[in-house]
């Protein structure tokens, strides 16, 4: 049994002399959520557009379920779906009418039953007769998600599905995505600028920059690539000079917040040694806070071209 | 080819038409208004001038609406989905461009039959002009030929919108009117200067309008005119599909297709 849903091989897209996607290769395994991240202009949206067939590739291969996408467009698109905060449904017609149209476009047999199942799952029964353009951003996102599930897809490509949503609705949307993966085993290719949500839901992250894959790993492993952490210590202020003395002796980079707290940039593995060393000087440490690197830090360092991370 | 997908697009057209004041204004309202205004003008002409001039005018206007509605239906349908940022959603389903056009062509025919029937009844009741006086077979042949031409113009416009984006969207309802004088829709082709006559005879509707005017006096089928119009229509339709294909592929290659929705 083939457990690879999507296989991208040496994908290239040129716009004239500009190379938007530069020979990227990756796979999306069954049941996994893969994050596609990168700064603006990194090639994420172009990649997604090529993967759904609305932009043509200059080179490379795309295989869904082991079949060449360019030769088996209809078969592949029947088994995948797409949702984006940048696309909407037909605004002039009602939610029910929109879903009816898409059920026809996917040639569903029991379309009414399927639509009813989904609207109950997403709790939007009361919105069915409303025009799509009259819905709020959160309601539109839910209807878009229903559209993206209407054909029971094995893979959904999600392009910033929570952009423009307030934190509460964004959280609910993420919970729904997590629930969907768990209950239906759907694979998802997910792009977002929100590193917290990527850390929360993605099994693996692909960082794109200038059209190339510059890093690919689990969110935890990616954050481990930044060895530096921030250690904040609060201490009894009479011993401030002992703290400074220790930090200078050991050549550590620090910043005094005031007379009783300091923030030290250090390698994570040195933290116990620093705490022990300061204590040994007779300083009474009253509070310790360690801020480990996040995916956001990885993103920023990649965007700024930090070779250490890449 | 999937019947279900063709039906889905026709269904969407039906839903949009039912709920859009814009479509109601652009199609039935505009058609009825045109017939009423020029119908009265033809009454004026029939009282002051030659009766046939008045009949030419009303006949030309009725038949012209076939081209306009068919073309509008195909061209503007794509804009409804671009404006709603829904076009990409539709083309990431298994829907093919062939199925999309077949659906829009059928939808255009349905709209045209309904509106043409309504304005023909109005012309008959208010202005005593019976469209069936041209002969039923003639009318069917005129309808087929003018529909083909409307499709060709509509397909070219859709391709141009895909290729260059919505900045040229006004072509969807404006371009077709170039052909109204060039095809001598409201007057005999001999009125045109020789250069424009040469152009007119390269356009299939010219033969339809000439045949239609002739059939007011003699309703026998003008097979020669209909044959030339039909052959030209086939050539124009194939040409429009070929050009569309080039523009559609270019639009996907340059990323314009995805950018159309902003």
C-alpha cells in the first residue's frame, strides 16, 4: 500500500527571468500535516497554485496517489481539495446553493445527505439560506472548510486558512482541523504566517526561501537548531555586583533590566552552570525564567539568512 | 466529460440569475427597453417613411438580441465568479474548461430562448410585428447561426479576461456592439461604404440579417446565405477556441489566472 499522498519532485516555476520555485522536492505522507512556511515571496503560494493546477509549472513532477498530476488532472482533483482565506465561494448565492454546486462539480451521489452531515458537524444549519457575502469572516471560513471536505478528500491544501480571523475563531478552526485529522485521517499541506499554530498542528515543517527549501524537519527539531536561549534571573539586589562579576568573568552577553534582574543570552546547555555559578557567589536567586527558541525565531533567522539555522 | 459537472455550472448560473439584479437589468430589462423604444421609433418610421424600413429595424433588433444575450451569458458568467473570488475554487475541482463552456453555451441558449420569446411577444402585441413572418425554419436557422457567432465572441472575451485580467472586463458587455453596424443588423448591407461591406461579408451575422430582411417579402429559406454563414461560424468558433486555448495556457503560465481574483 502506498502511504505517500503527494510527491513533489524538482518543481520549478519561472516567471520570465525570475525563478519563483527553484527545484523543490518533498512528500506529504498519509495522515500527516505538513507546514509550508517562508517569508513573503518565498514561493509558497506559487507552489500551492501549481499543486492545484491553476498555474503551470516550468519543470518537475507532481504525483498524487502515485499518479502523474499533469496526465491525470481529473482523477487527482477528485481526491483532493483546497481552502484559502483568499478565496471565497460565489457571494451572490446562498450557502446551500454554493454547496449544491460544488457537490455537482465533484459528482457526488448522495449530495444532500453529505451536505447535511457536514453542516451539522460544523454547526452552520442556521446559515444555509444566507448569501455567502453576508457571512462573517469566521462563518465564511467554516463554509469554506465544508466546501473543502465535500468530496471526502484524502489531502487538503490549506493556504493561510486562519488569516483575518480573530484569535477565538482561529483557535476553533485549528481545533476543527485537528479533529478532522484525527477522525478522518486526512493529510494536509498547510501554509501560514502564524508560527504558534504551525507548531501546534504540523507534524513536519518545510521552510522555503527564494523558492528553495532551506530547512525541513519537525517543529521541535527545527527549534533545536537555534542553540541559544534567554535566561532571566531575579535576585536580591544587594548582590548585583557579584552577578555582574560572574557574567563578565565568563564572557556572557547580558542585559541588566534593573538592580535585581538580568537577562542572559546563552547556549541552553550552559544554563545550569550559570545558575550554579551565580549561586556559589552567595547570590540568592528568587526567580528563574528560561525562554527557549520558538519556530518564530527559526522563521526570523531563516528570513534574515542566518547560516546557523539553515 | 461529466454531465453532473455541466449541470452544476448551469445550476450556478440559474442561482446567480435568480438572485442578481444586475443580470435582470442587463438581460430582460435591457432587451425589453430596446424593443419598446425602437418599436415606437419603427411605428414612427412606418407612418412617415417606408413600411419595410420600420420592419427592418424591429427585425434587426430582435435578432441582434440573440447575439448579445448569448455572448453576455458566456462572458459575464466568468466575471461573476472572478468578482466573488470563486473561479479558482471551481477550477481546482475536476471541472474541465470544455465542460465549463458547454454549460455556459447551454445556459446562454436557455436565457436567449426565454428573453427572445418575451420580446417577440412584446413586438407582436405592441407593434404588430410577427417574428414568425420570416418563416419558422428560417427563424431556427437564424437562431442557430447567431448563437454560434455569440459563442465565438463570448469565448474570445473570456480568453482575453483570463489572459489580461479584469482591467479589460468592460469588453464583456461592450465589445459585441462593434459588430452591430459591421454586420448591417439594422439596415441593408449596401448602405455601408465598400470597405465596410467587404468586412461585413466576412462576418456570419451579415448573411443572417440580409436573409432575414429578404424573408420578410419571401419566407423561403435562403440556403446559400445560411450555408455561407454556417461555414463562417464553424471557422470562427474553431478560431475562437484555438485563441482561447492559447490565452488560457498563457494565463496559467504567467500566473495571471490565479491573480485574476486579486
